[in-house]
């Protein structure tokens, strides 16, 4: 497509392009944060969830085991919370007999265990039974065995365990228990002026004795409302405590605490994205491990598969089976154990992209598994820029492509663009762990397609349907189809332009009509006109009208056709051949033969919707049209089927032409050279006609200079070679008669015709 035609297409379709760009602007406003669209945010979350579920490994994690306080455990061991001596027995069983590597508690020990009755015994000994000799000392002797918290603390000492706790925030801070002695990351490590992680001023932690005995602890907060719909897609790895009951700084989550215990407790170092202004938190570094996080120090949870004991992602072991020693010794050797509760009454089920009721302990298990595998998802800092780029590129492609392409190709383009956007997004997710937005681009593509196709159907198609009503009866179907691509270019308004017009008349029609019955004549005319019209249509001609035994057609309108003269000549030769075919059929059937005369002229003429208020038609008028009509009447005089003007001959050089004469037709004072096409110009036809046409040119030259004797001598060989040719016979008669007259000094060699 040339630059000029491309510019014309853009001018023609600019309203359709503009309306298609509206969704692009909306999507860009969302991507840049100028106007956040909640519908797109919900769609992005839905796409994230679908993509996550489709790419989960769905395999069993062999290194992490969940010891589950389930309904069976509550039925066999009693209601929760269990006495701390029982928890001590559980820890001892796991480390001594099962030889696990690490234990993380997704439960909390906020209050002292009073189930042994020690406090009540001391109260009695100091009260009503204070005088009983030896009672107080005996109680104190039994105290170590009855202090279940101390028993549990002893079980924790020297073992790789991580306790759980939670952070709170309130106007009046409240602190229960004790946090780890030091934060995981000191507060001054993060740059001043920035907000990193979530901030809290209160907590609920384990009893000081337990917290002091355990080497690590991690918060259990999962920020359920962070995604806007209550679904847990990410969890914080660090949270800032800024109350007065512990050191100010950043403390780790349970999942991170368990992972660090497994790997020798490497230091946690924050890493920031390069750039000016307040540094943006990009990742956390633990040795060579890089954990992508957002500004809240949260990581995307790399879920392995469905949750629960039947989910197949993690092995679940009933806590009762562990306590009762039902597992074989060493069955859990070197496993990472997370102790949590899935019993419905304990309310530790969370909504996640995988399931609406997902065990909370398994969320931490997925974090630990992802860190171990380095199977981590990242929302890069350039995600907004990526979103803007995808929306802009896809939007421009769709705006111009949908507007300029045919309907089927436009549909394929929309499907292809959407598939490319989705494919690129999934490839970056699966291959590189990048979580990038997709909803805005897909929503833009869908809305752009709907608006574009609606405009095309309700606006442009209406124009096309009007075009069919206007031109369908005049113009060949293939030309109507071309016109429908750009209907705004065409109208019935009159205009003057270079065109070629044809008149084709059946000779001796009166004689034929007298020999046929009306019905037979009707069928005959329909057959002939159908054949001739098919030839005209096949050569991109427009049928103007049928006038008795004559058909009128033109080329060059309503579609601009630069080669209109060549097409008209080709059609005229094809119509002559069609008549020959009809005559062969007539001879075989014993019917009379027919002959036609065709007149062609090329020039500037007016074309448009013309007529009266009662009846109008799309037609051509002008002097050039009248000349073509006169030329058609000369075909019989010269014994040829086609008579064309010099204008047509000059615009159709791809044919072998024989000049017929110079004529003055009725209504025209200026002489016109007339020609007949012999055949398409090929090396063979040119060679065959070269000698004949050369001698014929000499005959005409002698005729026009009134050199009658030389003309007769030059014509003689041509007449001998083709004695039946009417043209040669005509000039032989002219030369003979002219020789009897004196020369006329005013004669220009033109023949005058006074009849139409």
C-alpha cells in the first residue's frame, strides 16, 4: 500500500479508529493509576488465580510434614488447648523418636497452663490448711512436675523450634508474652523516610519462659485484606514492631523463621531497587537466596496444589498418632514439621486462590516449600510500565488493524492479539516467575473489538447496504464487493471523469423479430443479453441500460479504473466471441444467425444519478457518449464488429489496431479517426499483422492525398489476399469512384455521415 493510499484509508476510517482508541485510553488511565477501575482489578485477581491453579505442581512435598490437630486428635486427646506437658511429650516424640529437623508451631501459647492445679494447691496451703505440717514443702517438692509450662520449656530448650505469635495495632497498645530478644532486621537498616513492611504496636506472644527456651519465633499474620477481596495471595515475611515492649525493628514470619532454622539461621538483608528518591524494597537476601517481595515485604505464596489431608501437596499426620507413638521410629526423620490445626472448630481455615477454606498451617508450609525450592514469584517494579506498554502496543494494532482489515481478518487479528498477550504473560510467569498484569490489556482488546465491530456493523455496514441498493442493479457483484470495503468513497452525485463507454447493437433485429413469436423473441433476447452482460461484468464494466436490441455499458465508474479503455476493448472482443458461439448453436439448431455492432469511445464524460423525480438511473452523458453511439452505427458500413475512437486506441496500446477511416459523424464538425481492434498485441500477432498494417497505412496515406492510382496499386495485394473483407472492398470502390472526379483542394480525407 502506497503512502497516499494509506493516508486516504486513515482519513476514511478515522472515526472508527478513534472509537477503538477509547478503551485504550481507559486502560492506560488504569495502568498509570489516574483512574483505578475496580472491575479490572477484580479481573486481574481472577486471572492470577486461574494462572496459579493451572501451573501448580500438584505433587507431594517430601520434606515438609504437617502434624495436624484434627477432629480425630480432639476426640482422642481432649479439647484444645492441650496441657503443656502433653505438648512437651509431643515435642519430645518428634525430636527423640522421630528425629525431625525443625518444628514450627502455627499455634500460640499466650496464657499459663493451670490444668495441673498447682496454683490452687498453693492457695490452699497458704490458706485454710496453712497449719498442716509439711504440706507447703511437699507441694513445692511436687511443683516441678506440676509446672507444665516449665516442662514444655524444658522440652523446647536446645531444639530447633519456632513458636508462633501475632501482631496487633490499636490506639492503646497491648503486649502479651515476649517477642524474640532481637528483631530479625534492625530498624535502622532500612532507609529513613520510606515505609517498609506493615507496622504494629502490639502483640500476643508466648509466655516468657517458652519464648526464652525456643531459639526462634515467627508471626502468623497473613494480612487477609491485603488483596481487597479477603483472599490470601501473598504473606508478609517481615513486619515492623514499633511499640515499647520490645526492641523496635523488623521481625520475621513463621515460614521465614522455619526456613532460617533449616539453613543455619542466615542473616536477612533487604535489597532495594536502583533509582532516585526513596528506595523501593525489591527483595530479601538470605545468603545466595533472593526472595522477591513488595514494599510491604510480602511474597507471593507459591501454592503447590489443593489443601488439606486429601489435597496431596503435603503429608498430614494426626497429632494424636504422634502423641500415642503410632508412627514407626524415624518415620519423620529429617522432616520439617509444622504443627497446626485443621479442626473446623478451631477456625484456622483461610480463603486462598486454591480453595475457599484452606488450612492456615498449609499456607506457611507452602512458603517454606517455595523457599526451599527457590520456586518464587515476583511482581517486578516495572510491572506498571509493562502494563502501559502492552496496552499501548496492542491498542494501536487493534485500532488500525480492526478498522482497515476485512471482517474475518479483523476477528483473526483480535484473537491473535489476545492470544499473544496471554501467551507472553504466561511464558513470563512460568519461565521466569514474573507476575505481570494482564486484565487491562485483555479487557481493552475485548472492548475495542466490540466497539470496532459495532461501529462497522451499525455505521459502516449501513453505508454498505445503501451502496448495494444504489449500485447493485448496475454494477457487477465483484465491483460492489470492492465498493463495500470503502463505501464512503462512492455516491450517486454527478461528476466528470475520464471513462470509456460502449454501445452494442444487434444488426437486422427487425428482420429477426418478424420471424419469431413474442415468447421466442423474449427468450432469445434474454439469452443474448445475459451472455453479453456476463462478459461486460467479467471485465469490470457497469451496465447502464438495455434499449430494445441495444446494451449500453461504461468503464471507470463508480470505481476508478485506470485501465478502463483496455478493459472495454477486451470486453468488446469477448462479446464478439460470445456472439460467434451463439451463432454456432443457432446454425446447429437451424435458427437464424445474429451479428452485432459495437462502438467504443474514451474521454471525459459526466456520470451520476440522473433523470426525473419519477424515475432516475445511474448513467453517463456527454459528447463522448454521443460519439460512441455514432461509432456503433458505423460498424456495418466498414464490415467490422467493433469501431473505436482514436482516444480509445491511444489508451489501450496492448492491442493490434487497424485504422478504418477519418469520419465526421452527425452533430460533430471535427473529424475523428476510427479504428478496430484485431487481437491482443503479442509478438506473434504483431508479426503476423506487421506487413498487412504497413501496406494498409500506405493505402490510407495515398487515399488522403488523393493519389488514387497509387492507392489502387497498394490495395490490390490486400484485396487479393482477403477479397471478402468489406473494408478493402469499400476502399476499392472509393478509389475507383474518386478517380473519376477532379481533385478537391479542400478535402481532408474525412468521410461524412449524416445519419445516426
